[in-house]
């Protein structure tokens, strides 16, 4: 994430980064040691999207403080 945003990892850590997902389950988190966006649990497409042709999980990365 830090690399994709063109920022140093320390900048993201100092700003209080968090990942917010739709609904009650949080499938992703930000690893502060590596700067990677990681899954927090196994994602079962059939359970989430049933018979839908397209399955999309939306999430937002919130960076607190000024950039």
C-alpha cells in the first residue's frame, strides 16, 4: 500500500491507517510492519455471493491526520 501510494511506510504508520469494509465482517487489514494489505480470514466466494456472476468486496483505507 505504501509503495502504491508513493509514501514511506513510516508516514502511514504515524497517520493511523485502518481498513474499513462494508458490513460487519472485516476481510482486510493493513500490516504496519510490511505495508501490505492482507486478508484477515479465508474468503469464501460461494458463501458471500452465492450465484452472482460478479463478486466484489469493497473496502476503504482511512488515513487519519494530514498527508
